[in-house]
């Protein structure tokens, strides 16, 4: 028995007037209809939010004089309608650990459009050489993308978890491979690469470059 039929039975048994009974049933119908409409609108709003990312640039470099020292970098923008978390950088089927990610989420649109730069090797713990000619950064990783100064550098510390990006937000992530994943013999070869952020996924193949 439906809610309306139950209500009609109750008011009939209590001998409420026909006019009042009609009014009660009409009001109940409107309340139920409003509830269904609001639920439908809410469901539509939730389902219409999209998760998507765009990758402006991605690079992979290996040290030509060291067996197994390799780094990569990627610039990502959230092009969807909701906040996403970059949760995986996968190269050749292996995820790069979060502790090997160095992410800057405060970059400008201008910086996002620049080509990703490798500034050289330090020879210390397999790090990339820091280069910040304007002295604007005091974090672990400092890289001036065009190599001449006069602009903000990529400025980052090691991450410990996925990187959250609000709609239109962007990031540049430099990442260190586990030693031995790639080597000099991989130079010029293509490596399958997957960048994941929730339901959004970017898949491509990147040619490995050699850096002295």
C-alpha cells in the first residue's frame, strides 16, 4: 500500500471532511514530488562533475656515466570540474614512490608552458643539480626552467602522499627513479608512462634522453 493510500485510509477512518481530506492528500503529494525532484537534481549535479587532467610536458633523463641513475619530470593541469589527487606516476609498469616525487603546486601559467629542464647531476645521493640564480627558493629542489634567471623557479620538497589539485590548478613534479630502473642503454628508447589522478588517466610513451 502506498503512502497516499495509507493516508487516505487514516483520514477516512477518522471521519475527516472530504474537503480537508483532499487538501491533506494534495499537500502530501506536493511534498513527495518535491523530495523526488530535489534528489534528482542532486544526483545530476554529482554525476555531471568530471575528473580530467592535461599533461603539458613530460621528460625522462638517464645519466650516461652511471648505471641506473635516472630522473623524470611532468607538468600537469587539472582540467576537470572537481578536485583531483595525482596518485600515480607509473613508468614501464612500476610506480615511482611518493618519497621520490618533488612537487611544486604554486607555479604560474607562464612556468607551466616552459619546457622542463634538467640542470645537471650533483653526484650526491643521485640528486639533480640545484639552479636558482635569483635565490628565490629555499627548498630541496630548485630548478630554473629556462636557465637564465629572471623568473620563478620550480621549488619543491619530497612528497609523502598524492598531490591534490583544485580545478584549474597545476603542478610540476620532478621524480627520481629507483636506481637500476633505467640506465644508459635505455637512451633513445621509448618508455610507457601512465599519470593517474583518481578516474582521470593520461597514457603516453616517452623517449629517454641522456644527460651528462
